[in-house]
C-alpha cells in the first residue's frame, strides 16, 4: 500500500476524531449535506505484463485534476497507487473468461491526517463475445453510504453494457448534484440512447451511522452466539481475522462488525479485504480487523501471529480463538443481547434490512448505555468549561461486580479514550442517557 509521510500504510484505518454528543447520537465527519457525491470514478483494468502475468492498472480517471498544489498532488498520487491493489486484492492470477457474476465491495483508505476515503467497487465483465478480463469501476468518496453507492454502481454497470461513453454524462450529472441530507432524495436526469431520458432517485437513509451497514449479512452467516464472541473481542480491541472467498461478503461483514461498536469507533488497522501483497499484516502486534480470502487460509495459519480470533464466514464458525470470549461480557447483559438477536433471527424474513439494522444497533447501543452511559456525570468541569474525566469514581459507580470488571477493562481501550477525550473538550455539559 502507499506509505504515508508518517509511515502508516494507506490501508490503515485510523478514524478521524469525531465530536461526541450524547452516547448514541454522534455527529460524524462523513456526513455533511451539500458535499460532492464522489471525488473520483476510476476504471481499473488488468494489463498483461511481459512475464505473462496481469497487473491491475488505472485505465480511466474522472475528473482529471489540473492545477493541484504540491501536497494535494502527492496525496492524489498515493491514492491512485493504492486503488488498483484494493480493486484486485486477489492478486494477479487472472485469465480471460467468458462468464463472471459481477460483485460489489468496498475498501477504506486513510490519509496521513487521519481522514478516510471509501472506495466503492463493482467488478464486472464488459459485454462482448469470447474471452475477456473483468474490470473494476471504483468510486472514491468521503461519504459512507454503501446502499446508495451500490445503486449508483447498478447504473454504471447498466451503462457499461451499452458503451463507456454513456457513463460519463451520468457521472457528471451526479458530480453536479449536492449530496442529500439524511432522509432526503436527489433526482438525477440521465439520458440513455435507445431508451431516452430516465430519472434516477437516490435517497439517503435517515440514520447516519447505519448508512454503511447491513447487519443481515452477519446474521445470515453467524449465530447470535458467535456474533457476541466477535463483539466481545472487538470491544477489547483484539486482533480479528475474517475469512471468505467473496469480496462482497468480507466487506459487508467487516463493516457490520465495526458498526456494532457505535457510538465508539474502531481506531486501529481496518482492512475489509487485504490485498495479497499485504498478507503479512496479520503478523502485526497491534490490534486489527481484517478480511482475507479463504484461499490464503494455509498461509495465514503458518504466519507467526499473536493471539487472534479467526472467523470463517463460509462455514459460520470460529477457526482459532483466545479461549475466554465467553467470559468477556457481563453474563446478564450478554443473555439479554442474545435474546434480542435471536428474536430478529426468527423474524428474519419479516423485517426489512433497515428494520434489522435498527433493531440490532439498538441492542448494542443499549449495552453501552447501561454500562458506560453515566460517563458525563464523571467529567469534572473547570471554570474554563473543559473537563477532566474521573476514571476511578466512574468505575466505582457501576454497581454489579461483573459489569465493573468489564468496565475496568473497557476504559483502557483506545476507543473509550478517544470518546472521553472528545467529551472532555466539548464545552456543553452533557446529560448521560443511561
């Protein structure tokens, strides 16, 4: 991956520090209405090298950027170097094919300043006869909104089957439209030869923190019991490796696991699909959450690795665990969450994916509210209005022994520290809603 100035890889995800409101209603940097929908649309194609291998290269970029300042130019070059790797993370062992089911996945890149960009990808086989190579359409945006970008990629794919030339006016129209506010719709006019002018409606979900998430993807592959083991490992910022062959499964499931931590943010390495050349990321002694294609399982198991939780999303089982996952979360709360997850599972076919998202998210937010929702009453404010968090008194205030044991570990995590740091800085005295 491209190296940042401070040596962090572009794939490492150190989320931006976000101003915190009440627990459970964080404002997020990703979402301000009126922003551009996207920064770039790039096409990544496989080019044959002299040794017979194929290598992913950017063959088209829209818009072309002129007159960039030196710093911006360096950042753009780093971005454009990293993109092909993540569009074809499965390496360069391709051969021309006649059939291929298109797939959608996403990746996240982090800039040196900690801001994130998301790449939304559609890998498809261009229409034609005979054998050909898949190509990837990748939209780079600062906005986290998977469902909405999947719809945009559907339109791109539909146009690709006619001709590349039909894609550009559509993307230009999109670029000129402001990103809608939550719950609002933007209508884009689009002309397609033979079928005339179409109106495409793009609606943004009401709930910002669920815009990038499909919890159903997790519930379809893992039992509620295993989801709680994964959540427990993530809450204590351990190393998590997810395995599946399909890129779409990996990226959906990892985004969903990260979203279970809301209103906290995973603050460590986070790579939904690890490109083949970065597989040694799993030797990292620091916490990470990564997705790896199943074909690399042997290689991963041979790596000298610190303790990690390895989850097989195809079989819905855990391949390697630390062993204490069952004991991390307080028993009573764990059982309540299990009950609410089972309830959604039983109604799987009744609920829409938005309803499942809300139900699952609420169960996990409630978990945090009940354990640490009293944080704001333990921030001592000086005359200037900035506060200092009283950690001992905060932990002592938790009545149940098993809950206190968990909270004492949780306050030591990076995600809790970042959350409290923002709360201390915020001048408004906050109400705990727990």
